[in-house]
C-alpha cells in the first residue's frame, strides 16, 4: 500500500492574490506570505499552504461545490472573536441559535452541544431552556469572511498553537465518500469518528431529518450523517449536501481544489487508473515538480503533487 498522502494546500482563485495573502496574514500572525513553485502562497506553521491563482474577474462561489470552507485552530477562540468583532476588514457571520431568530458570534455563547453533533435539535434546545443550561463561554467555533473574494473561514479553539486545521466539505453520500477516500487515497478515518461495519453495500443513507443549531442559516443545518478523514494534521470533515441540487464541480470556483503531497506520482497514477478514478488533467509540470488532478466522489478537485 502506498503511504497516505500529506495535506499540501488549498487552492483558491483570486482577483488579487497579494491582497488576499495580506488579509489572512493580518488575521493569523503565525502565517506568512511567499511563493511556492512560482505560485503566490500563504504558509501556515504546520507546513501547509493556501495557494492562489490570479483571475481577471471575481470567481464564482455558486452553485455549491463539495468544498464549503476552510479553518484554523486558534489558541483562544472567544478572545479572537472579541479582538476581531470591531475590525472593519472582517465580515461577521453570526450563528443563528434557533429558527425563531437570535444570533451569537461564537458557538460557546449559546447552549452547548450534546455529544459530537456540534448542534442541538429543536427538542434539545427546548430541554436546554427548560433546564436552565448555560453557555460555557470557552472554546467554540466562529465564522468570518473577508479578503478580495469575501471567502468564508472558521476559527475554533482553544488549542496549543494557531495553524491551518481543516477543510469542511459537503458530500452527496458522506459514508460512501469515506470509503472512497480510504480506498483510493489510503486516508485514515478522522480521529473520533468510526467506520465500523461500513461497506459499499450499506454506505448510502438518508439525510437526517432534524435540523440543528447554532447554524449560519436561520432554518438550521443538517448535521447527520457526517464523516471525515485525515491527511497529516489537517482534517477533511463533511456533512451531507444540504440542498436538493447536486453539488457542482469545484474546478474554476473560488475554492478550486485541495492538494495532497505524494512521494511517487507515477505509482499513484497507476493505482488510480487501475481503480477507475477520474483523472481530470495530467500528469503536468508544476514548477520544478509534477502533479495530476483527479476528481473526488462529489466532483471536488484533488491535486496530487509530487514532493520528494
């Protein structure tokens, strides 16, 4: 079995890569701007990057692709929110606490979740109210946007160090996507998740009926089923497609693709071809190295970059 790839980069299209890099570097002091193989880059201290291609017009963000947003660990999420809330260059993305209204800027300012769902159903919210459950005011997650493309990103904490941490995604069938990433990319299941007795014969499931809050949308978010994998210290976590229309290809959108590092590109190409994985482009030169672009289970672009 070939070694699991590392997480290499998230690739964004931008009308002004320098301005985008400057924006993120101001929010996250641990990052720095630079280039990689001639491509404008934002470097995170855990040796992963956001890469930027310059485009002539604002790149589309709709229809929705499998790539939802990206996120950072921070050392103190409530303190970061307090620091950011008055800064004019960031756009606040409040979280609705019920479908009746009411918002917070960080999840730890509302009723705490039960278990690992990261949200409460209507019934659970009613129970929390009845029992006088109080917010923890510690840790939590918060959404913001900004930069030339007003890209959505998430912070979560409290963690030992600030770093790029995740890409949140949608999938048409989350459990089937988990099997796809395990089979074709040798990806381990995200820590804390389970794939016990999961097979291709039973991976297709219905979307959970209950919406949950807090959520970016007033009408809530479907948070079951969910699944995820790990590439190094970056996690890909996904929920089921929230809408009724199929997810669109990510290529050409603002969040164009994710990049994974491999040691032997030819061996990976042979494996993926044998397994019938769609190869969108390549192999092709990428600066002084090579890469190939494949398509994931919900039409997300995945670039395998040879790093020796």
